[in-house]
C-alpha cells in the first residue's frame, strides 16, 4: 500500500480534479490510499462562516451559500449533465452544517469550528470519488472520522494511536483504491475534530503508519521542498534529499511544505516521504528518509508572520530565574500559546508567540499581575537553517527593524517589525 496526499491547491477547480486522475494514471492507483484536502480556499471560507456565526448570525447562511455555489460550479464542470446525484450528496453535507449551527447552544469557538470546517474535506472527497468512478477508476470513499480517533482538544486534537491503527486496518482491509480526508478525525463523544491547520499531511502519515505503507507522496504546486517559500524569496533551490531529523527541524521552525507532525510517525517505521509536483509527476522531487542531512547543503529560509513579541521583566528588577520562568510557561500553557522562540537575560525574558486561539488579552492581564510586560504585536519571525555570513546579510538587508536576534550552531533567528 502507498499513500498519496493532494492539497487544496491541487483540487481548487475542475481542472485540478482532472489532473489528479492524470497523475494517478501515470503513477498507478492500485493499492493506494488517497488523502485529499478541502478544495482551494474552502477552509478559509468556512472559517469565515464560523466567525460570522459568533459575530453576525444573519451573515453565516450567506457565507455557506457562497461556498455551496462554488462547489456546484466545480461539479457542473466535471459532470456536465450528470451532476444531480453528486450535487445531492454535497448538499446533504452542507445542510449538516446548518442543522448543527441551528441546534447548538455551545459558546466554545473551537468546538463549533471543528464541526463546520471539517465538512470541507468531506465535500471535496465526495466529488473526487464520484468523478473517479465516472471515469472508470473504482474506489472506496472512506470517512476519516471513522478511523482517526482523537481526544476532544478541538482545532489541534491529539491522536489515540492504538485505536486509530486498529480502525484504519479494519477499514482498509481488502480494498485497493481508497479516497479519504486529511485534517479531520473524531472524539469519543462523536464530535468531529481537526488536527491543526494544514493537517492533511499529518493525516497521510497517520494512515501510512497504521498500514505500514511503502511510501507517502505529497503532491504540491511546487517541484518539491525548496530552501525558501518562492512567494517570499526569489532564486530558491530544490532540496533533493532531506533526513527525517532535518525535516522535523524545518517543519518545527515553520517550513510550509511539510506539516510539523508529519515526520515522526514515518520515521518510527522508516517509511520514506516524497514531495513532488502534481504538474510534473515524472520529476523526482524531494525525498525524506534516512541518509544525507541535506542535499544540496544550502541555507534554508523560513518566515512566520502574525507573531507577537513579549518582553517580560520582574517588577523589582530581580533576576528572571526558574521560579519566574515556570510561572510564565504555566500561563502560556493555560492560554494555549504556541512559543516560537525564547531568549532570556539576567533580568528579562523575551518570547515570540503565536496567538492562534485569540487569548492574548487574558494572558497579558495574568502576566501583568506578576511582571512588567512590553508587547509588540504583528511581528515576523525569520529563521535561517544552516546559515552563513551571506545568508545573514541577505536577511538583514531584506527585512525591517530587527527586535531580537538569536543564533545557535546551525540556526539563526530574527524577530522583525516589518516596514510599513
């Protein structure tokens, strides 16, 4: 069994869906589990719907109707005069959102988020599965929520590995071509959960681990893993080979091509990962496995935007020691803040964080009872793996005001206030 993963960019329209079939016919689709994300910007649109549900209840039905119509257009382009049955399936899925939102009295944003946003993957795979059948590729549509078992930590659920492995094996046993969803799972209470933004890569790794797959291939709109995001850096270089450890490092610092949790389950069973272009499936792309740390050995540039820099110091100018730092991390955990970088001196402690769950204000109120707090919002975090002097100079000449700089043997980081 091999596992393929296609992201939202690869299925953003009818042409993208048709291209999946072109890739499958070139690579073979027997004994293949195909993981697919929501189409195009569907996840963003459903996130906006969740926001409307809490902020402007008159707007969210209009938001849903726009998403529904966008998918209907894709179905009509694919099926022409035979679109009725697939439209009905998709309509039922979208109506499940309205049914849930009308019935729920939950004020838990993350819980509501997962029930709404998870439908994007169910819709995309329904359309693709039906189209594959129409084009002569027999396949089994599998609801990932039946297999991917998690806790109820909504928007970033933790996996129950044993239960998941057993469920995946049972669901896939005896089937040849399976299409399922990335990003989504379910808790023991029956509610849908999600595995974190861009979590479809992780889903592919979970399926591969459970099945002991021969390989995982992530199909992207880039030729493989590059040494920088081509939307932010020019003259990027294709990395032909990356070790598991290096891939984990790059993902941890925010490289967008591979989800941070993807590598670990693959490494445990030594399942190779390939990142290839869905436009040029014959090209080798990037291989992630045991072997060379990085080939070619070049600096790798990573940028995380929308960060917040906190500089903390004690109110009485005493040292920032273990007791102070433990209090800080307890509050960061309580308010679900992702820590991207830390730097401390004798009397100050600087933290770059990502305010994913919009809990910055209560965190600041709690911190200010114990510390003096300076806040700079909207900063960017630049990371260079395997830096050299030209790479450092390149970043310093490219970015705005550098607020914090930190270097280790292999990694340099800069917290930057971008120029207006």
